[in-house]
C-alpha cells in the first residue's frame, strides 16, 4: 500500500481524501495556493507545499509545480479529487511518466470519455443506450438540418468537449437551428478551445440519473446503484439523492447489468460515473465522468462503502474483493450542496466566516473545510459544504434533512441554505415529481 499520497485539489474534497488516507495509515501532502494557506486540509496534512498564487492556472492547474511537490516530498501517488486536473489525460500521462501513480482511470479512458462524440460511439458499441443524434461531429449547417429533420425537433446542439452547460443550445425548429449552431460553436471555442459540435434529440422532461461504477485491474467491475441528480440550476447540480424515487427494481437491475457488463469489457479502472437522461421508462447515455463525483457521499451512505478508499485500493493494484451480489443498499440518502452565494441572486459571497455550527445527530454528515474565522476566497468554485443525511426511508430522510438545515449555522457570508429549505418544502419535490428543468421553473414561481 502507498505510504504517502499527494492531494492535488482543495476545499472539502481535499479534506475528504485526507481523512480517508489517514484512516488507511497513509501520510498526506497538501498542495495549495497562497489563498488557501489557512485551509483546513492544509492544516491537517502531514506536509504542505505552496504551489503558486490564487489564480488556478498558476497553482492548481500548474502541472510542473504539482509534480515537483510530489517529487520533493516523496509522494508515491497523486489523488486529483474532482475539478482542476482530475479529468486531464495529459496530466495522468505525465504523472505516470514520472513513476508516480495517478489515482484514477487510465489516460486513454479519460481522453476517450472527454470527447463526447467518441464516448457516445464507444458506449453504443458496449451496448449502453444513447440519445438519438449524430454519429459524429456536425461539420456544416446542411448536415445539421438533415440530422435534425431525421430525429425530429427540438434538438440539442452540444460541444464535443463541453461540460457545465457551456456550448449547449436548444433549437426548437429549423428556423433557429443555424443560430443555435453559431452560438454553441462560439461558446465551445472560447471555453474549450475546440468548436466541434454534435446534435442529439432534446428530451422535454427527463430525469438525470447516474450510476456509480468501480473497476479493478483484474477485470472485475461493479455498480453501486443510481443517484437522482435532476435538481439543477444552469446545468449545475443542486441536490442529489440515492436512490431515485422513480425507479423500480426491474429497471434498476436492467440498467445495472448493462453497465457492469460494459465496464468489465471496457476494462475501466477506478471510480467512474455513467450519466443518463431517463424519460418514459428509457435510459439514454449522455456522458461518463472519469473521476470522483461531488455527490459520492449519498452512495456511500446507502452502501456503507468508502469510495475514496476503494479508489486508493484499486490504484494500488488490489482486487475489488467483492462481486455485484455482495453490494447491498440500505435506506435513502440526500445531499444538499451549500454554496457561498446569495440564495436569491446567486451572486458569490466570499468573505470571513464569523460563526460556524454544523448539524449533527444520527444519520447526519457534513463534508466541509469551514471553521469560524476562515476566509472563503473569491477565486474558486463557491461550494463550501455538503450536508448529507441518511434515513431508513425517503420520508425519514426528508424529516432529518429539514431538521439539519434548521440547525446549520454559517455566519458572516450568504449561503444557499435558505434555497434548500424552500426546495425540500415544495410539495412536488416531496412527491418526487420533478425533472431536470423543474427547479428553475419552480424558483420562478417561488419569486
């Protein structure tokens, strides 16, 4: 087993990885920008190395600085967390070239799944259902019109290298297809340096459901159940739960069996997530995330498995040691992403935390690096805490979540806690009657 791991991330996920490492008897190295010198994971790590100024391009995306930190501290492996370099195939290649283990999938799999067109083609080959659309990139407007006419409007124009809703436009008819292509192409070029686009059928009211998978270097793979991730704002997840309130046992088994067979054939290594749109009883693949997900704690809550620990074991060459039949699911879990933002305008709210009191009690977990006196920097993503609750049923989970949100105190900055309180009180959410567009529509009605 590794003796020392460098954590190439920040915030709550860096602290999460540190905790898993220490429970396994592994020393940690925290790399950080000057803005994060007082961060909790930096304080707790066995060693800390400053790798640059606040600008991510000069610190958390600075590959030479991170590799130098690994070499001078003698770290045997690098865990990239999520964000930053976690899905950068070049970084994974360079880490391996330096004789250091990258805790994640192969660079080839990262590269393949990072290309949305190639990923879709590979999943189709592996027997995973995909959204109807173009088989490859759309090179001109005439091809786009032909494909859109064939699959039927509305259609979704998407950047091949896209993510986070950028380079993504809906065309409701032939009349606005050209404008959608032009806008998406410009956004894709600006955001990803790649203006390649593809087209797929736009689903009106789908759910966003994803399956957590693990694969080892011995040819075995399992899934850890699905997560319901339909509550989104501007294509960013706000609240996730496991399991989905709309799936039955037969649907779960069918899609689970398909995914496990595919991942074993694919030879996937480590933790990954297959994301689907689900509508009218059918699943449609949209993308695969080749990293740890923000929402992984809800899966941990219902399975009892430590996914970060599993990532580390797999990277060390160890077998999973269990089969699909050994994975059991207990109860229900919900995660609220707490951001340092105004709950109505969503304007960022960095600053000093004057008061901090996380909720507790049975079935309550808070993943956060906050403490009283900590200053939330303005340079990074606004996620500052994740509240995860677990109960024997969804109803019990909701009652526990309501109580926990009432207890949660973060003073000195604005947070999205009030948004979550309003959300979980909505009758349609309580009934499980929602889709990927529901939250933004509901927020308009809330005023």
